[in-house]
C-alpha cells in the first residue's frame, strides 16, 4: 500500500529556475516529513524535514511547504543548480510515536538541472 | 561520507541461494535500519534494530532475517533467493530511534539474482 505518493517521477529544470516536487499522504497520524537527496551510487541523505506545527521551513535554497488539511507537502528548490541534479525522496512517519522507525518513502523524483 | 559502511558493494548470485549483507553503523549509533530499493517500489523499510534488539518490522519477507551484534554491526540474511529479490539494499543508522536523530545511509549493496 502506497501511503506516500510523490510526483513527478522525473523533472527537468533550467539552471536558475525553481524545482517543485510534490507529495501527498493518507495517514493522518503522520507528523514527521523529511526529504532525502540521493546522488548516483550513494545512499539517501537527509536534506530538510518539517513537522506539522509549521506550514513552511526554509534552509538556504530549499523550502518545504506543508498543507495539513490537504495532506500534502512539497519541496521547492530555488535558483536550481546543476549540482542539485539528483533523486529526491519525500518520506513520512509517526515521528512522535515511532521516530525514524517505519519511515514511509515516496517513489522518488529524478531531478535534472540543465544549463 | 555518511560513516555507515556496507559490504559487499555488489553481489551476484543464483536463484535459490543464500547471501549475507553486512553493515557497520556510524560510531556511537545504536539504531540500525535496513531498506530495500527497487526501481518500481522505491525505498521499502525492512527492519530496525536498536542496541541489539529488534525494534520495528516492515515488509520483510520470511525468507529474510537480520540481527545486530554486540559490537552494533548488523547483518541481513537473504535466503531462497528469487529473481525479484534483485535490488539495492541500504543500511542506515541513527543515534537513537527518535526523529530528532536523523538517519545516515550507507552506499548500499547491489544484489543481482540470476
């Protein structure tokens, strides 16, 4: 059962543009929403995370927007750079209860930034 | 470098065989997680150990088993292998199991079953 739906599957953005990746979840008990970045040949690495007590979190060029009522959250990459080309995974868990246990991942978005 | 070491990097074996994947967590991390990554399924949580004890179980097949040893390294055993078991297997570790303690992933073991 796919509890976190991620879109698009792949995304091509011009350098300097805004990359937007969306995720939707079903389990209303989810309260921890991290994003992971994965480069070829490497394991995923935590990029940024949000909890539902805030609607937005920004770290440098990366922003998570969270809409609790719609059960959706998204990653925005501002001023996208070729070095941002990677696969991005959203994830969710019942963090307060399970912490990092049973993190449910989306299926990933392959982002390519072109010059 | 995440500090999580997985061996081997690649493994090719035949159907019906058994393999063992090994993971050394980051120094000081007590929790170890195993994930399976396939093209169509994304990252699937298999199992978590905390300080030697099983803590949480995901969609892990009965043919698969894992353990965490006193020195905190972990092994994932896959038996009676099928073609569909071909995937990337990731190990991750964290200091605790809390969401405040982020997961650090190794670079994975690519398993090919022929």
